[in-house]
C-alpha cells in the first residue's frame, strides 16, 4: 500500500469537512456559481504555480493529449454539475450533516458505474459496507433534522 496515497486519502476528507462547515456557516448566502468561480480560479492558479515549481524540469510530467484530454474535459463537465448541485444544496438550506452524509453514497454509485463500465461486481464486504452505510446516512439525516441538534 502506498503510504503517501493513504495520507492524501486521509487528509482530503479532513479538509473537506472543514470546508463544508465554513461553507455552511460563513458562505451559505453566496451563490453556488460565484463560489465555483472563486474556488476554481484559486485552484487553477495554485495548480499552475505548483506544477511550475515542482515539475518544470520534469519531461515525464507531460500534459495529456488526444483521447485522454477529451476524457479529462468530459470529467470536468461531470464535476461542474456535481459541484453546482453540491454547493447549491447549502444555498437551499440543507445542513452540513445532511450534505456530508449524502457524500457517503459516492462509493455506492461508483460501484454501480463500475459494474456497467467494466462488469465488476462488488464483493460481499463491499455490499455489506454499503448496507451499513445506508443505515448511517439515514441516521445522520434524521439526526440533522431534530430541533435539538447541537451546533458543530
């Protein structure tokens, strides 16, 4: 197992958790499109700077071309729609509990897409995990709708 990759996979949800609370508490009145422009402009600038600083002399770090570039653009469209809906949910008053709980459905949908894409059926452990995850999602959403839900 790649330790660096595991560190990235662990750090991302921690930072996303922080970001979600900030969006809910401080930015909920800002349009999702405005947030997307601000976020993506910042991400673009930081990605270009980081690439230049870390990989400027690395010839193996080539920009994708051809069909790979087309796939990257099509995924960008998918991410645009997903981010629009995700950020928009806060503007519609959905709590951070419900929004983040629903993201637990990502592995379920990924498995379904993978089933149709490469005909790979999830094993029993994954299926059981999805069932427990569904129960967890329901509990978190019900809990977030209770009037006595404590603030984070």
